[in-house]
């Protein structure tokens, strides 16, 4: 018992030290900071995968506290996010959860951590870094317009200005969806990079099923139908709170149904034994043809299309 406790403390100290070194690289060393940022959660993942949640949270809190003395408030947001992601991934491994559960739980933890940091920044420091970023983007755009007009000696067409302003306004309204996608992408990158390293460290990690076997919950289809009904029958006014909420939810659902549609196309390609390069081609074409791919995703979720394809492919 005493040996186990000593080992736990020793491993905790080692992971805290390694996490601190990685965060120092993130803060102080250009170029190398990109690689360090991706593997920064690794110490917390390894420790959380081997020890219970209470111990893992304590080690993560101490690690974040120590990194505060290295980079101050500037490093604190990044260390909180990486430590939280590490604990979420490691905890999923410790409790033998699936990789899908790991991805979803890590994404939720990242979103929650980001939201807490945003609220703290807004309430305590009165700094809205999201709005400031949008304002900076608009300022940069206006400066580039003036520079273009000075170089060419001609005013920028009114249609171009209106299109650019519409795009910037849409970007501002879809901030929640954009942040959600960013956190999902971050969770995916962290899991994809760190799990193979953990496997080499003799940690039993879960595996993703084949992409062609991906089946989202059927509730996604119902959410899409509800949003579609609101757009068709309620028709919320532009710039209203309801319109912004519906727009953000729609963006998330469009992406999910597009992914489901691509998965179904890959399933059909595998079922009929078509060459693998067709998968690559179909995935590239799915971007400009996303409306059709969304329809494919709806059919896949709403009907038993995979069984029909499987029966056809076996004849």
C-alpha cells in the first residue's frame, strides 16, 4: 500500500514537471511550440489513464498552478485547456470507455473550459477577446480596401463591399458554431496524435471504428427537422436572437449530416469493392456538393439504406 502511494506521488511529480516543460516550450520557443502544444496534454493523459479521477484532478490543478509562475496570466488559458483535455482523455481510458465517448467528453470539457475562461475574461477583466478579434478583422479589412483604392486609383465596387460586409456579419453571428467546431477539431487532433504515443508506452487505448461504419444518433435527424420547421414556418427576423441561435445550430447540423453522408458514400464504395482513390475523390467533391451529401446523410439516418446496399453488393 505504501509502495503504491509512493509510486503515485512520484509519477504525479514527474508528470507535473513534464507538463511544465512542455508549456514552457509552448510559451517561449517559436515553431517548436506547435508540436509542444499538441502533445502538452500527454502527461495528464498518461497519469489519468493510470490513476483515479481524484488524484488526476489534483495533479492537473497543481500543474496548472505551477505553469502560472512560468508564463503568468498569458499562459494560464492554454495550460487550463491542455490539462483539462488530458484529464478527460485519460479518465476515459481509465474507465475503459469507447473512443467515441472519449471524443465527445473531451470536446465538451474543452468547450466548458473555454466558456469559463471567456466569462472570467469578460466579468473580471472586462475584456471581450472574441468581439475584439472581430473588430480587428473588420479594421484590417477596411485598411486593405483603402490600400487597394490607393494603389489602383479606383474605388472598390459596391457589390464587393456589400458581399464582404455580409460575410463579416455572418462570421460574427456564427461565433458559437465556429468555437464549437474549433474545440471539436482540437479534441480530434489531440486524441489522434497522443493515443499512438500512449500505445507505445504500453497503455491500453481504445480504437475508432472504420469511418465507413460511422452512424450518428438518429436524434440528429430530428433536430434537423425541428430547425428546418422553424425556418419554414416561424421565419425568425434577421439579427434576432432566435435567428442567430437557429443559424448556429444549423451550421453544426449541416456539418454532422455532411460527415454522415460522406461515411455512407465510403460504405457504398467498400461494399462494392471500388478502388480506394474513389473515396478520396468523393470526399473532395463532397465540399462543393455538400447540399447533396447532406441529403445522402439524411437518407442514411432516416432509412435502412445500408442493409439494402449490403444485400445488393452480395448478389
